[in-house]
C-alpha cells in the first residue's frame, strides 16, 4: 500500500509518496513560485511566425507564451463548432498553459483546453470520449464509456480517468456537471475580461494531491498542518466519505525526518545512484537530452556472464523509471545499458521498461533500442522539475561541474604577471590569494621559479576562504 506525506510551511508545501517504505513520488510547490500549468488565459497574439506555424501570445506574464498553431487557423468563439479563421496579430484567443517557462523560453500554450475533475477531464473544444490506458478491463471500459456518453455535453469531449474505475454512474455524472459549470463560468468571464487576463487557475498542490494521488491503493495520508488537515478532510468527505479515516494529523517536529524521507530526497541531487546489487547509474543532463549510464560496479553475480548482465540491466531499468518520476526528468532520455548478446534479453528489457512507463503519471514512451545499443525514451514534462526548483548554476564552474586545477591556475597567474611586467615592473612583488586547498598545492609546486629568475620579484601566496575554488585574486604589493 502507498502512503502520502504532506509537509506544510508558509513558504513551501511538499508531498512525498512511499510504497513499502520506498520513496516513489515527490512534488513541491512554493508560495512565491506558483505554477502556470493548467491555467486558462484570455491572451492577445503578439507575433505570428508562419514559417514555424507558431505564435507568441501575451497572457499577462513576464514572458509571452509560445503557441503552435499548425495550419494557422484558430477558433474565434468558445464553442467547439465555431468557424475557424487565420490567426492575426492583435487577435484575442483563449489558451491554456501546458508547460511552465524554462530558462529563457516562455511557457507553452495550447488551444485544446482541458479541465480536470476527480473522475473525468472535460475538453470543451474536442468532441470525443477517451479512456485512460491504465484501465485494462474491457467490461469496465465499456461501462464507463456508456455512462459518460449519455452525460457528455454536446460538442464537448471527456477523458475518463483511472480513478473512475468502480465508481457509480452518479459520481461520474456529478463530476461532468460540475466541470460543465466551471466551463460556463470561464466562458462568461472571457466575454467581459480584459486582454491578457487569467480566466481559470488550476488547483493548488493540496487539492491536486486529493484529486490525482489519493486513489484506492493509498492506505494512509499523513499531514503535519492542522489547517490543511481540516481542508483535506472536508474535501475527501465530499467525494469519498469512506476514505476519511485514512487521513492522519502529525504533530511531531519534522514529518519528513521522522519517516526517513529527507534522506531519500537529499539523494536526488547526486548524479550517481547506487543499485542494491552493487551496480550503479550515472545520470548526466545536457541541453538537448538526459543521458544515463549503467555500470556493474561491485556486482559480479553468481551465474554466467549473460545472466549476470541481464539481471543487472533489469534492476537498472526499474530504478531508471523511478528516477525519471522522482526527478521529473523530461524530454529525450538515452540509456546506455550493459551490452547483451541475446536478442531475447534485449526484448525483455524493453518490455520491462514499457511496463514501468505505464505507471508514470506523465506520458512516457520507450521508443526502441538503437543499433549502438542505446535505449531511447521520451517523457513529457510540464512543470519545473525538482532540480530547477532546488538548485541554481554554480557561479564558479558556470554549470560545468569543473574548475581550474591548481597547476592551471599557476600557469594562468604566470601569464598575467608577464603581461603586466612588460608594461610596468612591480618593485614590491605580487600578492596571490587563493582558496586554501589550491594555495597549499601551489606552494609545493615551485611554479614561479622562472618568474623570479626573469623579473627578480617575489610572489606571496596567501590562503583565503573568500576566494572560491578555481579562482584567484592577484594584486601588486
């Protein structure tokens, strides 16, 4: 059974999901960094790029949103069957954000609107019925489709969520009616709202936890804040009264520390992930993709080489899919598994990855294995991932993970001194301030012997903790 932990502070709310004591999900939200994903705006077209079939839309944020418009035509009215015309600069359109801004890129928008509920998702501009691929029982799929087909508003679409399994018809119908009223309010607000204004804000993290994570396989939800505890109980009481007893209030000092979650969260910063067998993963992120390497480490197995490699790759596959979820890694992922000679083992590895991909809430696709033996995976990313929220680029290495070695610093200092000495000789010599570790290493090198012979000067090397590794301060005495 799963357990959900909610840690609440005025500055940040954190949610962790564990299964059999192991961290399987993590999400956080900050008060001053509210996400935009799911929000619906009345925006104004600022620029149309016909060559890219795209447009930039002003939604009232610091950066314009990027909208792919395909054939260059958009609906000008709220109804799904409204006539479509070419998009033009200055035109007002209704868009929904599907991806938060990343770096210099603004948020990404779509005109295919969706409003999620507990059991279904309403699509005001798409007239079809879809069912979650996680619902495998055909009889249940048929039952749910029949219920929704009779209640779906004309000209709109419905996606049936996994949480609808086993629910009575009344629950689904009430969900559809509620979402229809929400859309009516959005449409009415759009008519009177000014350009570049918010029409609908997606639920905050607490509500999304109940809506998206509090499913039948959750045995307990533990909350460390009285106000949020009361809010969640009231919400669950209205949608699933039988589950109210699963909600508990924690009154101790630190919820995540008490249940060992803090240690697991801190490990998500490391690029190396240890496997239980003794092998390990190395996760590196580039601008274009994320690359994961599988290594045997200390794992030697107890069978033949082929079985040993296969066993390690299967273990690595499970851990990789978990890390993608925990770190919320999106885009293109390339995995370099250990080479296997048996084609059947390769097929079984891909199948294992695809089985785990189904468990991911974000759309994840295991593409194939390349001729070089690299497994290609794509994963949809919408909100800012954990790394971008918790960490920033190192000012010393500028994100490279490397700084100048002490020897390279010494050579660079020699170059700087020669450049100065050509113009003006420093009678009193130079003062070189370095990080303590670099200072100690350079003192032992006798790196400035040639400078003393050439210019007859002394260089005083001093340690300073104010100087970051890889840098130095050089001044004349």
